[in-house]
C-alpha cells in the first residue's frame, strides 16, 4: 500500500500486513495529499494539482491565489493555464475550468481554500459530479493530439 504523509512531507509504502514501511519520496514535497500510482493513461492528472507537478499541495492553493490576483506563477509543462477550459472525462466529456476545484464555474479564492481544507483533512464543499480533489482525471486536451 502507498500513502502520503502531509505532516512529514513524504510518500511512503508498506506491505499489505503493515510491515516493511519505506520512505519513497522525502524531498521536494509540501503537504502532499494525492498520489497516483501505476500506469497513468496519457492525459491523466490529479484534480487540484494546479501546477501539474504530480501532487496536490499547499503550493497549488498559492498559485490559484496568484492567478486570481493577476500575479505571475510557474507551472510544470505540460500544464493548463489556471482558468482555462478543459474537457475532463467523467461518465462523459465534461467541460471544467482548470483550477476550479469546487466546480462552481469560476476560479476564485474559494478554490484555494478548498485545496487547503483537503490537505488539512477537513470537509470540502463541491458541486455534484465534481472530481474529488486529489483524484486522477483524464483530460481530453492531453489525450487527443
């Protein structure tokens, strides 16, 4: 089994019996809450990973706020611009706004708060049929091409 330890900023694994705990990633993370394992299909990204670095962390909330305030921010390529419309594959293609993690139709500071609440293991209010923050989603824009 695999998990993130947001308090210690690391990714760990263990046997199914809980034995042989190993640290897999211990640097370069800040409060990770999502992890994608195995063969990830082309175009799969974590919902809420606003900078596309492979983890949902507090820095994603910061980049969200920078976009809302009109300040510059960096992202890992390839990544969608915050506020850009993307088609994600749920039961069918659904247009969403990249960074709008509560799926209410706009990118705002409430989305940054939702990311921080998820990291802190608090409840997050999202619209129906909105991907859970930290879940893997297929983005049609990356899969077609």
